[in-house]
C-alpha cells in the first residue's frame, strides 16, 4: 500500500475555499432581505390605490360573473362534471342499452370494445346512408349509478321553463333579470330533493319508475347517437348474441372474437334493458327493434303499406255497400216490373174488347 504524503498545497486550497464560502454568507444575507423590507405594507398600498383612478373600476360586492353562475353543487369537483355529462347524455342520446357487468378487468374491457368497433365498422349503411358516419361515436362506458340516478331525476322532474328569474348585478352595477336553471342550480337541486323525499308525487308518464330498478349494481351503457336497427343488431350480435335472430360472428369473419380474454369479458356482461326514443324496453323489446328489416326505411315502408291497405279496405267497404244497395234496388225494380206486367196485359185486353 503506497504511503500517503501530507501536501501543504492541498491544505491551503481547502482553507482558501472555506474562507471564500464564509465571506459570501454575509453577502447572501444582505442580498435576500425580508419580504417586509421589499414589499410595501398593505396600508400604504391601500392609500395609494384610493388616490389612483383605478379604484373607480372595482366590481360590485354582489357581482356574479355570467360565466360562473351560482350553483348548489361545486362545479369544480368531478362529481358535478359527471352529473352534467350524464344529463347531456340522457337528453341527446335516443338509443341506450343498459348492461350489468361483474368484475371486468381493463384488458377484458379493451377486448370487448375492440370487437364492438370491428362489428360496427362492417355494418352496411344501406341505400340511403346517413350524412355522418356515427359508428365511431358509439361508446360502451361504465357509469356511476348514484350520480346517474340523480341525473335521471333532473332530466325527468326539473322543468327549466318554470324557474322564475332573479335579479343580478352586472360589472357596471346595473341590475338585470337572470334565470339560473342549469343542472347544478338551486332549482334543480330542490326538484330532486322533493322527489327523493316524497314531497312531490312522481308523474304517471315518467320513465324514472321503470329505469330506476335497472340502475342497481355495476352498470355499463352502450350509447348510439341515432336510432339505427342495423347498428343495434351488430352490437347485439357481439355483446348479447342470441341465435337465430342475432348469431355470434363466425371464426372466419371475426377470429379475434373467440379470443379467451374477449370471451371471458363477454360472459360477464348481461343485457337488462334499453331506452329508445324516450321509451323503456325490456330485453325482448330491444331485440324487436334490432330485428327491424331494412332499418327505419323498412319500418316507414311497412307503415305506408299499412295505411294504404287500410285505405283500400275502407274504399272497398264503401264500394261494396254501394254496390249491394244498387243491386238490391235493381232486383226490387225488376220484381216490381214483373208484377206489373200481368196487370198491364189485362188492362190492354179489356180495352180491345171494348
């Protein structure tokens, strides 16, 4: 092991660096002075502001910004944003399927959504395709049932038109009439509380008593932005196959559908109902809508045929009644003519004798 020699040069460098560090400390103390010495006191700022013309531009104490109206729930929390998204979903989505799921993993959800996208992309748009391809907008999402229940109550029982306007103050101090009837307002909160506590009875035409029993446990929604029986049938073939009307995809057409992860996730999904055009349908009703041939165009054609057949039946019934009346009158006239012929012949014979 080599010997260590003490070098006076290194000792001198260490002492010099230590002296420089200690000499810099007073400089730092003098450079970073306290905040009270840098920033003037609040009283001095208040005096200066009172003497400046900027003080005349202060907002009124009761000013409410139009971009942030008063709310019953804090709009910054995630629950409020979920509530607003659910109310918008209920108002804008005409076709919605309700599924119950049981402990699906993220990988299983990804596999199910992959197979659903593949099946929807292969749907034939038909002779009259829609102007917008909404297959990419069809979503399968997990919801929070309690917040969705509140959103359903707001959509069903809160009437924004019945809310009376209140007085608000603008930035200039002028008083104007403003109506706060949004989904997070006090009026919406009071409407939900009245129904929840039983103060106001539930209307007979409301959908809430029919949808509320379905919103139990873990729930997922399949939302379709338009009533398309073709896309509904494609979704049912993947998520809830039931041959012969809705058979599962074949291995040749969609081999990834039979992946073990996808099959394990699909076995944990259960279709329990749907909401279509403001009506609540059970499993059989959803399958009936998905089984409409040729989509809405075929349904319109069937309706036109029914109206035409009803009109033809009414016309034939009216014509038959007229014909039967005409035939009855003609037969009566013929009988009367036959009965009057012997009397006319006898009268002619008497005239000849005379």
